[in-house]
């Protein structure tokens, strides 16, 4: 009897812990998206110059590693805002480019943003509601991600494949949203800061990929 009560108590604590991680992740994700959007807008109105690829890689991966290293301390919150702020700043010049290069640039951006929100909310709601365990996708996601990196490299030499790379990124980002959400609700992820970073990166990639796809079928100025 005592063992059964102990098991029920342990299960209840696990459920409460999972709910806490999920709640904290969505709260922090919302705040970082707002902050990132504000920084992107600042970069747009100040006509910030595009960040060079090498600087982007150093900044993005450096801040991501910093966030991971501090994710279990109080400095983790500062790190995640530094990371998402940097990503937002790099987004500003990209959005300006679309606004100036395409006659319907504003419509392309708003459509991509709306589609990103619908996809994220839909996939998250599906995963949370069904409580399906997508942890088996871990190995596949690693291979998929590495393949995409190779594809991005090849696209510099074969521009024609860029649209297919963007489509693949949409699938990858969507799968990552389900995978990360599943990890939270099934106990595989207990650090809400790292969960936030993973979901933020997926949303960032999803938005940019959708924007590239939409622009590929749109006329320039």
C-alpha cells in the first residue's frame, strides 16, 4: 500500500514538473519572440547593414553555446535574451531587403509570419493534446540537419536548389517543434531555457524558409 502511494506521489510530482517546464518554456519563448521582434524592428528603421556570414555564424553559435553553458544558472536568462536579440538584429536587414526587392514585400512578410504562427500553434497543440512521444526521431533529426547543412553549402554553387532546401527546412523546423514539445511533455527535457532556444531556432528557420518560398513565386519590383 505504501509503495503504491509512493508511486502515485512520484507520478504526480513528475506531471507537475512537466507542466512547470512547459509553462515556463512558452512564457520565456513568448518574451524572447517579442524582444527579438523589437530588435528586428529597430534594425529595420535604422537601416542596419546585413551581418556578414562569418560574423553571423560566430555570433549565433557562440551565444547559443553560452546559453547552453549557463542554462542551469541565473545567467541563462540573460544569455537567451542576448542570443534571441542577436538573431532579431540579423533579421532586420533581411526583412528590409524583401521590402525593397519585392513589390508585395510587406504582404510576403506578413503571410510568412502568419503561416509560421499557425504551423507552430497547430503542431504544438497536436503534440500536447495527443502526448505522443517523438523521441524516436532524435537520430533522424541529426541526420536530417547535417544533410540540410550540406544542401545549404551546395546551394551557393547551384542556386536552383535553394527553393528545395527551403522546403526541406520547413519540414525540418516543423519536425523539430513536435520533437522538442514531445521531449518536454514526456520528461525528456527539464531545462526550459534550452527548450526555449530549440523552439525559437525552429520558429526562426520556419519563418525565413516560408518567406523564401513565397518570394520565389512572387515578382520583384
